[in-house]
C-alpha cells in the first residue's frame, strides 16, 4: 500500500484521491502536499488547518480516486 500511496502522490498531473483507513475513517487528499510519507507513518495536513495528523501506514486499507466537481 505504501508504493500505491507514493504513486498517487507523485502522479502528474496530480489527481485527488481518498484513503480508507482500517477504522472506517476516510481521508480526502485534494492537494499533492497534504501528505508526507515516512517509513512507518504518514502525516496528513487537513485543509484550512494549522495542524497535522500522524497515522500508521499499515492503517491504510485502500485508495480510491476522488471525483472533483468542475466549476
């Protein structure tokens, strides 16, 4: 799953995606630099927030493309 996450983050052009976690939580990644990947954890910066959340990479169970409405 780590390699798939890196592929999503490095995709050109970037395409928003959703991470589904083991606990059922869903995290939408709408900007490329909202997520930083480490060896065993990742950091997520929610939109319009000055904080980051650290979670274990093993908690990611799936990734899916996020459809974004075009104005």
